[in-house]
């Protein structure tokens, strides 16, 4: 069992700048994703999100700059 626990120990002094940046980015991304999941799955936000449900598939709402009929 001690080898299992030793596997998850971290030598904080040996971490490089890249290690710290990666750790911070991972933790921040995790926290943001948890926040988005709680926002999206909250029952009181259902009507607001359902209203905009088909925006990605609505081609008419996007103005591509082309004129119809010349």
C-alpha cells in the first residue's frame, strides 16, 4: 500500500515553470468547467437556454455579406 501512496506524492521544489503553468491552467479549466456544468444543468436556467437552442443551426440569422438577386 505504501508504494501506491508514494506514486501520488509530488516534489513541489522540483517543479519547473512549465509544470506550474500547466498545473494552474488545469485547475482553472476544471473550476470553469464545473461552473459551466452547474449553470447549464440548473433547472431555473432551462427556459433561457432552451430559447437559444437552435442558434447554431439557424443559417438565416448569419449575415454573410452576400446580396440576394444581385
